[in-house]
C-alpha cells in the first residue's frame, strides 16, 4: 500500500471516479487496435513499434478494467502498482503483473535509453500480448457490481 499512498498523492495519480462502462469499452477497442498495429509492426520488422504496441495493447486492457471499476490513473507506474496491489488481494495472477511490468520496462528501455533487445525477446512479448488481453477482457466481462464495490472498498 506504500506505493499506492504515493500514487494517491500525485496530481495525475490514482483517483476514485465513477465507474464508466462506455470508457471501458473505448479502451478495449484501443487495445484491439494496438493488437492490429502490432501485427503490422511485426510484418514490417519495426521493432520499436512492436514494443510500443505490445505494451499499449496490454495497458489499454488494464485501463479498460480501471474505467469499469471507477479508478483513474495517468501515471503508468501507479497503474502497475495498483494492479500489483490487487494481485496481492487475489484478483490477478502474479504473471499478469510481471508481464505488464516487463512489457513496460522493455518499451521504456528501448524508447528512452536506446537499449537493444534480442528479436526473440521482443517477439516473445509481442506474441503473448493477445493472450494477456484476452485474460483481462474475460476478467472484465465477469466482473460483477458487488466485486466492483468490494475492490473500491479496499481503497
């Protein structure tokens, strides 16, 4: 909860808002669009864009979940910290947090620090993005109003 305390204090950090199904659907569409662009980037061997779209496909799915439960967060580290918090509360598997975090780290290191990664590693994360998104989308679909209240009550 330590990281979350910091995130709640940030201007664009974690904020509790009204759940918004429409925005949740918008972010799911953005995730699907990212997956489509991911396939194109792979075909063209645009490795930086493969990392970008692979990460954002995942992130937009997670953000669709946040919108459905009424959490707004514009700081990616805080979003990941919140998902990590929910994993410890039993809502997600550790692999979800690890995959999202690793995809973000790959993207940030390639984009901002010009680090090179093997094509095998890049493709591994690219190819796992659709399964990640499917898991999150299924989780969102099964999420009941009482579960949403329970999650919000944790904060």
